[in-house]
């Protein structure tokens, strides 16, 4: 949903509740579906086991999203399959409200994160992964959005919306980097 008015927390709670039983608009797949755009953003966010523990905590606390200006409802949503979150963010003077469902959780000794899929009325149709990993002491944050426009206004503004998506991804990476640094 796109609005000129900032949604209240109550609006986001209601929006989320209306989507609890809906199906994702696209499920995660090994290969992006035909017509979907895939990007990968990766950055070293720290070194050592303490940095990896902090990065895992950042995933659990939605640090990338919140740190880049998103309001998440519920703010303490657990990272578990089936969890639904609603969020709002301001882009180009408009408020974007959307919801996603966590479809996959990865919890391995050196890799942690999740993949969520868009729910109906999301401006995009697709899924996105948020992962942290540790290899040889280096902690990396990786973000992988797979999407295509989900509503007509996004189709019409595709070049601009791609730029907004890239800006959001860079914001996620910067926010996670700051979180891990403490």
C-alpha cells in the first residue's frame, strides 16, 4: 500500500492482522522465476566470534530494517517460519506499507538468517533473504532480493523503484554494519 499519510502503529497492526492468513505472492525458489529481477548485496560487517554473535542478534532484532528507517510490527517478531511482519517506510515523500511472511530460517553454526516472501498488496512481488555468515573469522552480511513490480504504480515507475530498492538494500547493509560495530 502506498499512502501520502504516515500510518500509525495501530494502522500497521491492523494491516498485518488482515494478512495473517493470506498466501505469499511468490514463494522462494532456487532460481528466480521468469521476469523477476535478482540482486545480491554483500559486505564484511566484522571479524571474529563476537562479531558473528552480534550479527545474529542483529538479524533477530531486525537491526537492518529498523536501522535504515523502517518501522516493523511487531517490533519483536521472532525469526521463525510463518511469522508475519508489517512495515512502513517513507520513500520520495510517500509512505510504503507492506507485509511479508518468513518462509525459511537458516540456523547453522556459521550461517544464520531468513527468507521472507511478500504478501498481497506489497508494492513488490517476490522474496528477500537476510543472512550473516562467518568464514575464516570474517563475518559477512548478505542480502538477496528477488522481485518484480507488484502493483501498477510500481510498474509505471520501474526505473525509479529499482533505484529505491537499491537505496534500501544499501541502507540495510549500512545499518547492519553499524549494529555489529556496536
